[in-house]
C-alpha cells in the first residue's frame, strides 16, 4: 500500500505572492462563465475559491485563549444535482462547560440578469441550530433563490475554546475545487506537528513571521503564519471495498506538540512515544485500570483451576470476560469507569472490557499488554510521530511461549486470538506497563474459510437428493454465527434459509458448534433441488455449480483509484459428488482450469470428472491477501470474469446404451 | 370484579400499578413464547382528557425480553416538543427470576434532537433509554406520564407493535367528562369496551390478552390494516391555542382551510403581474397551469423546515416567492397562489405518500393521517394533479408516490375525500427492444432501447442529467452483467400527460456467451430475470401485491456465420391470478429472436394462495434462465 502520509518541512523562503481573503460578493462574469470542463466535466458544483485561517485570540471578556477559524467560500452551482451544496451544516462541539460559537455568518446567492448580478442575501432567521446531543450541535442554513448557474458565497467565524482542535483543512471534498488556501497563525511558543494526507501535492506553501500577533500576560508574541495552497483539486469519490475515506482524502492536519509557557518552561504535549507511554501507563483511565489485578485476584483460582497450561488459562479468562461483561456499543481507548464497577455492572465500552481482560490475565501471572489502534472506518494512524487522537480503540495482547495473541472480548462470537474485522487496520501500538511501546501488525489471525461438500444422487425426474455439509472458520464462521443468532432457534434459522431458496428444499438439518466458537461451525442439510427439467433422459445438460455459483462480478468498473481492501485472506472449497441413475457418458464439461492472480495473490481451480457413474466437481477459490493495490484491480476483474465464463458452461451427459 | 377496582385505582394513583406482580420469566405461558423475542406482560395506557389543552397520557408497562433480538422492545423512546412535556419517568429492571436488578429515572435517558433526515429543521426532541442487561430473559417495568397541551392528536393505541412481540395482557383506559364528545375507531379487537361512570367522569376500557407472536410474512398487507388498534378523535379540540371542532373530514378540512391556509396566498404585486403576463397568450386553463407549473419548477426547490402550528401550517406564499424554496406545504400553497392569479381553482390536498398505497381512512377523520401535500386542479372535470416538490416531474403526473389512494382536499367549503388516479398493470410499462450481434468469440454488441411509462416512468430517473461517467457506473448496477460496457447513453423524457422516458444505449459485453468445445452457450434473456420470492410456510396473512406492471422484452441476436442457426424451439406461456408470462425463442434467417412478456397483477389474495404465487414466480425465474446451445459448423 502506498504511503500517503507526508511530513511537511516548513521552508522560510517565499518566492510566490500569496493572495489574501477575497472580498465578499466580488463575483465576476468570469465566475459565472466558469467552464466546469476545465476541472471536471462531471461536476455538479465547483468551489471557485476557498479561503480559511486559524489564529489564536485572547478573549478579553473571559481572559481565556481561544482559537478563531475564519472560513469563506464561493461555489458555482452547475445543475440541479448541485443544489444540495446550498444546504450547509456546520457541526459545533461542546461539553458541559464550553461550547464553540458561530459568529458573523454571511451568505448570499448571486444570479445573473440582463442588467448585472442580483444578490439574494440569506435572512439571519434562516439559520437554525439543532441541539443534536450533549456533545454536538449542528448549525444549518440554506441559501435562497438557487438556480442552475447560480453562484453562492458564504463566510463565517467559528470560535472554539478547545485549543487541541486546531482546525484540520480539507482540501478535498465531494465537489472539485479550483483554488483552496489555508493560512495557519501559530504563536511562537506553540509547536504543532503538521501533516498532509492524501494523493495530491500542495501547489504552494510558505511561512512568514507575523509580528506581535498576540499578547500573552502582557507580553507580545510573534506568530508564524503558514500558508498552504492547492489548486485544481478533483472531487473525492468513495469506492467499494475501501477503508476510511480520511485515509485517502487530501487534508492538512495539526497536532499540538509542545507549548512554552511565558516563564520559559516548556510543556511538552505528546512529543515522543516515550512521553505517550508514560502518560498512558499512568492515566487513571488507562494504565491504572490495566494494573487492577486485585479485582480478579479471588476469581482467578476458580476460573483457571481446570487449566493445565498457560494457553488454556488465558482462554478460560477470555471466555469469562466475554460472557461476564456486555459491550455497550461504544469504542474507546480510555475506560469510562473503573473496572471494578464495570465487572459489577457487567457492562462497559471496549476499553472497560479489554482492560478488565488485561487485568485478569495479569492476575493469573500471564504476560498481558494493551494495543491501541484505530478502527478501519476511523482511518490509519500517523506513524511519523505519535498522534494520540488518531487512536480510538484498545485490545489486549497476551504472550504465551513466544507466541502473542491479540484479544478483543467485546464480541462474544469471536474465537480466541481473532480480532473483529473493524480492528484489522494496518498497525497498532503495543503499550506495556514496564517496557517501551512498539508497533505491531494488525492482521486476521485466521483465514476466512468455507468448505462445502455436496453428496447426492440424481433421480430420473431430474431432482438431486443429497446432503450439503458446510464447515466455516474465521470471519466466515463469525458472520454465520451472528446471522444464526438473529433467530430464536436453529430451527427458525433453517426455516428462513429454506424459505429464501424456493427452488431448494431443506429436510433434516444439524448445525454444530454454534456456541463453541473455538471450533469450526458445521452445518449439515439434507436437500432436494432440480438439476434439469427431466424431459430428456438421453442427453442431459447439467450446470454443476449448485453451490455459490458466481454470476456477478464484484469488480465490474473500468478503473480504480484507491486500494481494494477485502479485510482478510479467504479460502473457499466446494466438492460435489453426484451418483447418476444408470450408465452415462460425459460428452462435455466445463473446462478444467487453474488460474491465478499475479504474485500469488489468489487462485481458482476447477476440475470435474466422471468415475463409476459418479460425477465429481471440485473447486478452490483463494484470495491470499487482504489488500490489493489499484493496479491489481483489473486483474481481479479479469479473474472473476474467467470464473464467470467457466461457470456458464454445462456438463453434457449421454445415456450409455 | 378485579378490573373495576383496578381502573378506579388507576384514576387516583397512576404510578406503581403492578407493584405486586411477579416477573419470573418461567411464569410466561409457553404458547406466548412461540416466535416471540419479547413479551408484553402487562400494559395499561391511560388517557385522561382533563381539558382540551390538558391531556395526561400515562403508560405503565412490563416487558420481558427473551433474547437479544427482543431488545428493541425494551427501548423506551419518548418524543417531546413545545406542546408535549414529559412529566415523569421511572422504572425498574428485573432479572430472569424476577429479582430487582436496577432502577432508572429520567436522568438515565439520552436526550437528542429528533429531526428526520429529509428536514433542515423540526421542532422535536427525543429521550430514549435502553437497559444494559447481558443475560436473558429480563423484564423492564416502567411508568411514565406525558402531558399534551392539545387534544387534536392523541396517539393510537396499538397493543402489539411488532410481530415478534407477544402480549399477555394489555388495556387502554380513556377518562373523559360526561358530555365530552369523541369518536372512536377500533380495529380487530373483538370486544365492546367496558364503561364506568363515577360522578361526571366516564371511564372507557378496552382490553386484550394473549396476542401471539408470528413470523414475518413477505408480501403481506400493511400492518396498519389488520393490527389491533383503537383510535380516538375528540370533537372539540385545541391545538397551539387554536380551537376548533370536527366530526368528519368535511369539518376537519374546513378547519384546516380556515385556520392554516386562508390568507397565506398573498403574492407581491410584481409576481402577480409577471404571472398575468406569463399566461396572457394562453386560452385554456390547463395550458395556463402548465406554464405556471414550469415557472414553479424553475424557481423553487424543496427544503423541509417543520415549524409553526405543529408543522401543519405552510409558509406564506410571499416568503416562498422571496426565498425560492419551501417544504411540500409551502410549495403547494405557493403554486395555489400563482394559479389563483390566473383565475384557476385548485385544492390543497393531504396525502399519505409512499410507494405503498395508503389511503386516508374514509370512515374516520383525524389529524394524524397523511404526511405530504399535493395540489389538485378540478379544471371543469379534467381533474389534474400536481406534485410541487420536484423540479423534474412531468405536469399532471403523480407517479407511484401518491397514486391510487384517498386524499383530503381542503377547500373553502370544507374537506372532501378524493381519490388520486390509479396506474394499472397495463399502464405501468417497460418495453425494451434490443438489436444485438453475437460474435464468434461470444462477445455481444448492439443497441438497447427501453421505454418506461406509467409507474415505471421514473425507473431510471436517477440517471437523467448525470454526467456520462456517473451514468456508466449506475447502469452497471442496473444491467449487472460481467464485462458490460456502455458506449453511448441517451435519455429522452417525454413529459406529456402520459409521460414516457426513453433510454437508448449502445452496449458491448465481452464474453457474454460462453464457448466450450464446439458449442456456444447463450442465455437469450440478458436483461430481465425475475428474482424468486421466498416461500412462506403456514401462511396466515393474505397475499398482497401493491402495484401491477408489464414488462415486454424483444431481443434479436445476429448470429455469427460459423454457427448453425438451429435450436430446439422454445415457447413458454402460463397464466395465473397473479399475472401472466410468455416467452418465445425462434430463428429467423441468421437471427435468433427472443421475446418475453411478463405481467404482474395487483390485488389481495387468500393466504392459502401464497404457495401458488411463489410457484408462479419460480416458474418465471426458471424460464428466464433459459440457456441455448448453438453448434459450430464443422
């Protein structure tokens, strides 16, 4: 996977002239005449210009330092599909004490008429604030008199007391942009780590000194003013099988690294991993919870009394925590309460559950650590320097006899050592109470495997009666167990399964190891279905792809921009053995083929045969990687196409005389 | 009699109703457990109509959740707004054996805004709570009281809200003053309510018990049409300080016209002049209306802002004129005002919109029916309907969003129930003609033309006006064939009174027909394979087919030279109460011609007929998968 995280070096040389914020309402005929074909003929709307700044400001009323974010944009609406750009939602963060504020909102629509431009100013009454929840409000407004070809313009100031939230600037959005400029004013005593994500490069940047931009405790402070410009930015379009859009969208991020107080003392904030390690292991909602062996001290002897070795001890504890504490559906790297209370209430977030697991494992004298990570939809983490806010999840790691197992007790249907798919996202950081932290690969410890075996008998009327046995492992088993659990009983599940396939009827059934998640899930169904219409018995065309026939190509597009992420490697085997009603000769059959993806990325094998009046068809479909590069997309497409081709063809049987 | 003392007690002290009940899950009768994820052990809903602007709504409920799937039934969700306040909430959670496990109160609830996805703003909030329990079964018991400052809209009583919930016992108590008039509609309850008079207070009680859970059944009628329910509508009402009275649709429509609509149609003089100028050259009203509709579609867009008199009053026409946007009420009111200038009469109509056809109940007028507004122009017998929230929809066309159902027209003379036009199976047409060439490698290229009309007019509406690359992507979802590519795409929309949309596409499909040995395998029905419907064993509900349609496909394949133009002729034709199907494959010269016609009828059929329906569709599906084998010349 291409690395798309680029550290920015600040150069203090300035060779280009930089524009300032543009004047509100200074629309021109050139704006109206802008030809979208120059940037993207598909664009429903285009950002013509966009300008933003963030700066520090001492709020005289409260005496507190706040961040001020000024935003101004001008957008051309090309067609009706682009009208939704005129409906704007700005999220406002808040907590019990503080709240962000939107000030100076200005919004207008410009339409061209015979005698110039007509400006329709938005009424301030048209702005609504929706109190969404305890932590978020949404400021919403919509612009008047939108037509195809309208220009809209709006600007506002957002004032935030949350100094950690130095505004991220998103160069890329769902519509293309002609020009986007962001100026960040940062006082000399503040130090931020700046990083650019995405596939596109800055068109320009510069850094200069802004004299006495701020007074702190009566002392004037200089700021560095950093300006970043990107031009002709394509729209961001999401694709199937991709992880978090934030991994790929072009944007510039700021993370506060350290602050020098007026006294000259330097206060470092998440500067090195050593600092982070110290902070986390001493945090009352992190390290302190990992250390709470005392909570489990009395429980461990009973829990592990039948466990002969360390591995079975760990498994017993893992099963206990899975059963005992229910996940409240919240992620988190910090516990919400203390794990003693969590165990009593039998409910908690991911951190509560996995810190309980770590503490319990430690109480049994096992070597347990924490691994912080970012879930797939949350994006990948910055590896150049620690950005603690990138992480949103924590799991346990237990090391036994030189092997380490990653454990997440929030999903009761997962086997020991397999993380949920949401955690399989590049790398996580192992946090140890005593040793320095380090990176670890987050990979699915088991392949997704499904094996199908159909043994049946073809009757004279064209029906096949037989038994399908399916064995699933890894995420295949996990997903099936989840589906089965949606029903009150296995009977109800099978009934639904049977009803969903009107051409196949299920007789007796058996589903094994639904709750024994360490074992493969086994389903055995007695089935009956029609293989041909029974009209001609001398020559029979039979399509032998009775199980999971592939007729649609999941990769049917002609181009791909971002990597294809399937989550885990997978493996599917299908064996069919059908006894025929009498002597037959196989005149034709689907070609026996063995095809592969480049660099052992995957393979498909099919082989059919006729032995002793039995028709056998064996197939293997393997994907050996979880992530395929955009260059490999067309190979995947062709690979599937070949399989589809093959599965369109039939076996032709002729009755032997 | 136990009930009597029970309701009397309720009237005096509402909370703590079942303080002495035993919530041991073992006490649940086994027939109630069948197919149930949750069981309402006991529920008492009490509506006390103290005054038109003071209604107390009290709920005491005990629900046993049998498993994780039943958890949603334990979720307590309470909406509130300026006219609705939550007075009190408290509750307890009991474990499997009925032992108290925790208590909760209002402070344990999450509080969020309750704005629907389609709205920019609404004046509604929600509080919700779900107990955190990880062993099943458990029982949640709660009491809450909501106070309404109005009595126009009183929630319907629906004791069984989902099919996976069984009900042990449930009752509905209505307390009113003697002499208060109200209408009641009860459905599928099988009992007369018990009435009790104490001084000037009348108590009416409905009771149900042992309602069993059932499995979901596909293609069944809307739940609202058969579920047990009691609806109440008081005659004299108060709403956001506006008073009124009604006992039928006529009066309710009149009240809406007088209080919500009248006087909101004033337009700026410039617009009045502009409209007069616009229609000057037209002689008949319909052509005038067409021009005005076109003006509306160019000027306005749909933005939903639900505020003011409970979200029932449209924004003034002058405001829409200034802003160029509005919600369905505002845009209909604006269109009506514009038509008014041209001297064309029209009615503001309340409708329950959605592809499912739901009528306003002709037998029971109430304010909580309908979710959308459309406009009706009588035009001296040539009744014409307008959907005012879309900038694309043809003049006079409603589509499947509001077709074939009763709507309430609010006129100065009062409300009238009117039925919107029906789109029949023979009108809802999709006609496709494809001329394709099959190459010797199995590739297919050619031209496909499809005409959509009736309720199918909007089938591919989402493609229209999209850029080519986006159309190519979307068409790959519609024509999901491996290796298909679209080289030329065009749409033509004929927005006449019977609108038609035509899609013309040039396609190529690499390796469409598979080659094996000296044969070529061809599936002639490339584009329209009917999916199977699932079976529904032990069916209890009728089979309901909401809307019929007709699909006609004609595909011709020019065959490659080295193929012997010979196939076993195939002809299928069958018919049932649910529709008809015919397909035919034949060779004409060097061409293979496939024709297919499928008609699905709408209607309601006895439960026992479901199996026949599934069989009918399965036969269609099998026929659609016809595969032909063509031999190469030797």
